C-alpha cells in the first residue's frame, strides 16, 4: 500500500487525488496545499505548506512528504516543475511523476520550446524570438496582422495575445516587454504566425529517461483528445479565462487526424526528448491547432491541462496509480490503456466578476440531488473549507467557501454526448453560490473558439 503526495490546489489536482484514492494500492493521498474538495475526498487529506517543521532553504513539499511518510509524488502545476521539484523528490529517494527541471523548460521558455520543435521537425507555426523591444516592433510591422505575441516565460496563462490588428500586436509587445505585468517572463518575446483552425488538447503520459531509451522503453502515450473552452461567455465570446469547461473525446478528431498528430508532432517530440537525454517521467500537454495543412503544435505544457483533466481522467478505465508507477519504473510501454465508452462533459462555475476582480469567502451549497446523478462528480478548484463553521453535513463533508476565480467543474459521463451534457448541467443546477456564473454551451456547436479571428 502506498501513501502518495499530490502537489497543487486546483481542480486538476482534485481530479488527480480522486483518481489516486480510487486505487486499491493507495491507502492515503496527502494533498499539499490541497483544497476543500480534496479534503472531503475519501482517503485524502489537505496539508498546508506552513508546517512548523518545514525548514527555510529546503523544498517544503519534500519535507512534508518525508514527515508524512509519503513514498510517491505526483506534481500538478508547472511552476514547481520549472523550479526543479521533481529533481528534489528523486534526490530525496521519492519517485515522482513530473519531468525534471531541464525538461520542464519546454513549458517555462517558449523560445526554448520553439528551438526544440525546429531542431526535431515538430510541425508548428513559424516564429521569431526577440529580446529588443524595438526589433520586436519592427518585426511586427514587417510581418503584419494577424499575429501571435507570446511572453517567453511562465505567465499564469496571461502571456499570449492573438492580435487581430497591427495596433493590438504593438500594444501586446509593449505590454509584455515594458509594463512589468508578466515580470521576467516578458524579457524575451516570441512572435509567431497566426494559424486558422480548431484547437484541441492532447494530454499524454511520458516515460523517457536515457536508460529507458537505451532499452527501447521510452514512450509517449496520448490520452483521449479533449477541448477546453477559454472564453468567458456562450458562443466563444468575452474575455479569455483559465478555462470555462471541457469535453472529451472529440468527434471532429478522427483516427486520421490522430495519426497525423502522432507522425508530425508526437513521434518527433519523443525523438527530441530521447536525443536531449531528458529525464521526463510525467505528463505532457500538446496544445494543437488542426489546420487545413494538418495538426500544428502551438505549445507544450509539462503537466496535465486544467480543466481537460476533469474530463479525461474520469474516462480512464484503468488504475491511475498503476499507470503512474509504470511512468516512473519504465514499464509504461507495456501498460494497457482502456477507456470508458462515451463522453465526458464538464462546465466550470466561476466567481462573479472573474476573470477581473471577484469576491472570495462565499458559501457554496450543494443539493443532495447531486449524489444521485450516476457517473458524475464535482471537482473543486477554488474553494476552501469554511473554518467559521464547525458543522459537517450529513455525509461528513465540511462546508466550503469560494477562494478563487474558477470555483469548480461539474463533470458527467454517459454513452452519448447529449446524455453526458444533460447530466453535467443537471449536476451544475444542484450547486449554488452568490455570483456563480457558468457557460451554458460547453461542447455545443459554436462553443469552441474557431481559430477565425474577430477583433476583440
Ligand atoms: N487548459 C489549458 C491549460 O491547462 O493550460
């Protein structure tokens, strides 16, 4: 039996912890810092980062894992990976799902990712990188619009502008490089050709080490393709968000499209990871545009996507912990991936005002009807336990209050898309908090960003 630490506090991490806890091989999941959803989950516990025994200058997650007796780690978000948390866990003798620091730069530096894509012939849009703002503006003038402007570093999802006009492109260059809004992430800028098409997210399990490669065991296994919905409002209108809902699988992603993705993106990426001798045992997220010239890679993320995880992991018909073990021990190539038939749909509920300013600390109520909807699950993202209330509900769950912009996802699965969609929205209707807002069209025609530009 294993005790596992999950690093992170969002909806993705709640889903990971829930899947781990389902494994008969896991007896406890310690979520750091976790959230109210994880704290309420069977076999799961949230532990705050601020523990008296945590010494300054040492990785706090590793210290908590050792103190708690965890023998396995799964990392959710990109920031700790970019800082080398996987290296720290392995150095402490704790196997870790998440790439080591060197490989994690594929997300932490857009410039480095583009170099990697060019070096290993990964199909992607053409781009140029600049450290001089003057040269970046001159290139924008020469290139024309539409064009995509990206901060090089990690910018919490706020570093990319798809500029429909020259004016927007120049504004984005100045904003990234001089406003200080994205900090050091904007010291370098990547200017990329704009592609027309439909975007998909392919999450995948990766097990690449020099030893695996020498033994012919390095592999990347794609999961079911998924789609996020980034815009706040129905009909793909309104400002960009961290994701208003997700669906999987995708009827428009045919086996031919997946084959083209494998040939032009996944396989060259695997070759590149092997050739660079990376230690990449974790998850990768391919942000892909399906264009009329085939799939093109927009970005790598070195983690699972959020909210895509909230639909993809529930569809897994295998033991998630066993897969994680196979990722780290080099046996992933022989692992059997079985998927549930049908569809998963998960709209996301956000705080009123999000993605601009919003209130926190608002009480969330969930009607008891929620528990009676089969094959459904609420994944908590931005909510904490209500410490003002000492009461527990009838089923032993602690009351929750909002603590973030994206508060939760209501996921449901069913054999048909329509059924899954209806159940997900029925589940959403059992949840209430003041200011609650969610899109009503996740997965419906016209809901996804088409990749056709309209000036914002
Ligand atoms: N859903 C997009 C992301 O996780 O970055």
